[in-house]
C-alpha cells in the first residue's frame, strides 16, 4: 500500500509539472497544425512459433494508443517486428501488419524501420539450401520493400521504402527513416549493431540541408550510445551520422535494438565515440530516445551510464511506447511503461529542454 501511494503521488507530481510547463511556455500560433505521433519498437517474441510476435503486449499498447484523447497521425515502429522476417515457410511481415490493423484501420499510418530481425529466417535447411550464405537477407529486404507501402520511395537508389523522408502536410516537421542493415549482392552480410554507407549519410545531409522545417526527427533501429554492456561500442559510421544530426540541429534521434527505455540530450559533455579525425565536439543537444521494447524480452543488465541522468528504465517484463507532440515551437515527449496495461507515464520531457522532471517512476519499486 505504501508503494502504491508512492507511485500515485509521483505520477501526480509528474503530470502537475507537465501541466505547468505546457501552460507557461509560449507556442507559435502560425498556420502550422499541431502533430502527434507514436514511437515504439522491438515487438518480437522469443521463438519462431506462436510467439514470433509478442501479440498480447503489442495489442495492449495498440489498444491504449487508440484510447488516447487525441489520436496520433502515425506510428513509427523502430524495427524488430518479429523474431524472424521469414519463418515456417512464409514471410512474417503480413502477420505484423495484421497485428497493427486496428491502428491503420483507424486512419493511423504505419511507418516501418528495418531492424536486424526483419532479415533473419528460421534455421530450417530447406529454406536456404542452394543459396549463398546470407543471400536470403536480400530476399527478406526485397519483401519488406513490397509490404510497407506507407514508407515512401524518395531515398537513395536501391533504398526505396528503407531509407526515406516525409514532411506531413500543414506541419513544420521533417522526418527521416534510415536503414542501418542495408544489404546488396556485393555485400550480403550485416553487422549486428548496424552501420551506414556513405550514400545514405550523403542523402540524409542533403535532405536536412534543404528542408525548411523547424522540427527534425531521425529514426533508425540501433542506438549510437549504448546503455548496458550487452552491446559493444558503436562503429565510426554512427559518429558520422551524429555529426550530421548535430550540425543540422535535429530534435530527436529515435531508436531501439537494445530492449529498454532511456533518453538523453547529447551535449558537449558527452564525447563522440569513436572519435572522428579531426576530432569533433557536440554542440546542439540532439536527444537520443531509446524506446526499445513493445514486446521483446527486456534487457535487465546494469547500466554503464548514470541511470538517473540517462533516465534509464529496464525492469523485467516491462514494455514501453512514446507519444510525441509538436505544437508550434514546443516538442513534448510523454513515455509510457509498465508490466501490464494500462501502461503508466514514466517520463515526460521537452525539446529544447526547459525543465526535465527527473522522476523515474519505475525506480520506486
């Protein structure tokens, strides 16, 4: 009973602070319409059978999204929809789309990010015999491009519906979706934690250079800064990516891959790793938001960063989704999490950070 009272009190404090901030920070009242969207990812289950997608958790989150007082315009799913992109003799992408149908039937678009698990197949030898090692990645990638038709086709050549951008009409926002697992016949393998070829980074910089949008959001499956030691440090292509995000003052980089929740404005006190030559220093406080499981097994490892400074949540059997609102000059992110529906508010912050309430509700256990 003491714990429940403590949690309820913390929730009330968090919403009280959020209400004050929303009421006291002015908004721009131009012609641009407010925009709400959802970011979540990693809905895969733990086996190639009935649990290939964690349907109960994904359904509970989708039901809660539909019940929001203000309906979002779209959902960005950050990748790893299912444990395999191909299993039991068929592609799993249509099954994932069926699970998301309550949202898309309600007029909420679905934008899908390529994750590493989308490229995997089950280990039945009959599925891959007579194929070169890794060549089935290309088949999965091609099928992904066919299935996710809300993804646009304005990316670099060959990256259609894998890397792309869009600007919702009537808003002051730019979105780019990247693919850190792109494969070709000449390079059919993937790195577990991803990488970006120069063609994709050049395309992104050109897009950011030419957009007139005030608010800019970029999404890919893997993070730049990892939170637990489960994964090794990132590769240099992610530092190159972040130098572009920092240069063009991107508001937020959304990712998953590691199964937890964390967010941090990457400021000058955080070193690029690995460093570029000549060295660079971050200047513009791009926020890295990891909303890393709406079904995948949570990563309960101890953080290698300060848990409170990075707002880390990674309790066992706990799942997350984030609601992002853009209204004039304000960007607010309200993140939900918990072990069962209805999921509770665990974090609320603004971009740029005026005040960041440092209440970690999941740390009250």
